[in-house]
C-alpha cells in the first residue's frame, strides 16, 4: 500500500511515462506543468489504491496546486531506485467526481 509520505519522500527523483507527458500537454482544461504536479503531491492525499497494477502497484493522488487547481496524479514508487514514477496526470472533471475524491456512479 502506497502512502503520501512515501510519495513525497521520493519527489526529488521523478520520472514521467510517455502517457503522462502527453496528457500534461493535451489536458482538456489546460496544460499541466511539472511544478503543478509537485505542488499537488506535496498537498495531496491518496484516494484510490491499484494493488493489481503491473509492474508495480500504484495509487491515485488528489491535491491542489498553489493556485488551487485540482489535479489527479496516478503514480507509483519504485523503491529499489528511490524513484517516483508518474503514470498519468489530469484535472478531474467535476461532472465525474464528487469533491474530486469519489467517482460519481
């Protein structure tokens, strides 16, 4: 189980998947910058765990940037490398989320 402290501990060694890099540039609510991702992770909370993800379990972090922009970051910690790996990132659509923390049914 990943927790926010482990994520924050590895924030200085971030790598982005090609999918995350693409999403950052083409986000429907506007481009997402690396600085915003770090701000989100430093203020964030783990709201979902994905234990069966391969090759590493991952989680969904919800947080806000310093300018109060809500973001979701799917990430994992590669403990052997002391690395935080960002799988994807997006601004959650309020039509699909309750308080950006719980999926609407």
